């Protein structure tokens, strides 16, 4: 038997007809409560957002200005690479494919001798 057969439950048709005649409309009290809630939400939306009371530090402002942690991490990596290239010996960098590099000492009197002796 199919569920759409009207002979299955003959007593329910009376209730379905009554429900079709009586339209479902909200009560006046429900509409009044909905209107009060809507007015309260609109009043909250009209208020300005609270201002932060804590001032940001210079490092926080710089962090935000640079673009957050990805940019700061990139800058830190570039700075460390610069320090490493500045400290490392120039022979390893300049002497790439067996070519000899010439370093010219412009001011030999300003040389710093780590060994402290005459060579």
C-alpha cells in the first residue's frame, strides 16, 4: 500500500481540513517581543565600538607596519644572511671556479693584527 492512499487513515482527514481552514498567524504578544528584541539589537549596533585603552608600543606598531610575522621572519632571515656573509672569509665567496681574486689593501697602516707579531 502506498502512503498516499486516503483509505489508510480516514479519521485524520477531518484534522487536516481544520488545519487548512485555520491560518497560522503569530500572536500579537509574539510580534511585540520580536519588535522589542529588534529595537534592542539596533540600539547596540548604533553605539560606537569601544576604543582600546592600552596604547601600542613602538615594536608592536613596527610589527604591524611591516606586515606581521611572515615579513618579520623574512627580514630576520635576510639580516642573519647578511651578518653571515659579512663575517665569513671573502676567499670562499670570491674564489668560485678556480679563478684567483685580488684583494687590494687601501690602507695597510690601519690593519689589525690578531697574532701580534711581525710576519
